[in-house]
């Protein structure tokens, strides 16, 4: 059901645009809610993927660009304003990739050149994107800029590796730039800390299936899926959230507020059964 929350608004969706991605879902829902948009992904991804099909479906022009390249970003914003007929109302940063994770390098054995790439792609690109937009005065008053994050920015999650550092930096950028851009241009900047979600980027994280199952069992409402995340993004793009900025907003079914659930406690206690003495005490060590 459409509520026309974004009627007449213009947006840019940056990210991995395939049918598994949150960015894909956000693009579909933004147009469904009345927005006109452009889509941007790396030139290689545009050539090799299905983004052109999404562009045709949504009547949205695809602008190939490297989000870590300032000149490319300037081109995306300038061209988007030309195509869409004015300043931009909302931007989604849905970009994340770790070469260390892909190469299965452990956190205590990182390749630092690869770490720099992780941070540049997954976090510094967000700063570059916002800085370019501000210098071009490309965002409308009370426009909304969003990036997708994960709770590993605050808590150690096994297997998430240097992507956790990238997400922590991403959230810090939202706060620091949110103050400046909000004060000067009333532009709001937030991050959404999403449940672990089946995406192409997330599939490389060690133990991701077990992590998703654990989070789902621990969360009172269960994991939020990609479609539900897209709904939340639409609300954050809309005028309903005009005074929300510099926030890291948890969208995880309550996982971020949980310590121990009944079922998790039950499973924890059962795990000791093999190590109990005849008198019922547990053998430690």
C-alpha cells in the first residue's frame, strides 16, 4: 500500500543494486511512494549486474560511479539534479565491502592496505558523498541522508572483522557532519543499524548464518528483513522525521536492548550437560 510519503521528492540511491540488496528494495519503495530517483553503483557492477533492469523498471537513470572518487561523486550529484529537475531531497549510502573478509584474513592478521580499502569504501565514501553534496549545495532544506550500519560498530560480533571498524567510523561521520550540515542547511544525517540481513556483501562474513539465527532468536520481534528496512528508510526520507538527525537508529527487532533471553538461557544451561559430575555440579576447565 502506498501512502505517497515521498510524493514530488528527488533522491539518489548509492549501493549494491541487486535483488538481494537493501538498496534495491529502498529504490523500489521510494518510487512506489512517489519519488523520482537516480541509481548509482560502480561501473563494473553496472556492467555485470542487473541494475539496468531495475532502472528500466523504475524509470530511473543509472549513473555508474566510484563512490570513493570525489570527481565521480560530483558528477553523480550534478547529473542527478539535471535529470530530476532540481535539488535532491534524500540520499541512501548502502555501500560496504571488506577485502580482508573476502580473503578470510582474521582481525589479528589484517592486511593494512586492504584495511584502508575497507574504510575508504565502507565509511570514508560517506564523508566524501556528504562533503561533495554540501559544496555543490545539492540537498534541499530538511533533506535526509541515510547510511546503513550494524551493531558491530558498538559490540564485538565474531567474524565481522574490520567491517566493525568501518561501521563505527560511518556512525561517527553521521554525527560530526550531521551537526555541521544541520546547523547550516537543515540537512539531517542518520544511520540505521539493521538486523543481520541476507545480502551479497554480508554473505562473506564468517558464521553469518549462525549469527542471523542467534539474532533472530534473541530479538523479541525477530530479525528485520530487507523489505522492512526499506520501509524504515522511506519514513526517514519523508517529512515525518524532519527533526531527527545525528542518530544511530536500531532496526533489529529489539536485539540491541537484549542481554539474555529465556530460550538462550535454556540452551546455555543444556550445553553443560555433557560436563556434569554425578552430583550435578559442572566440571570447569
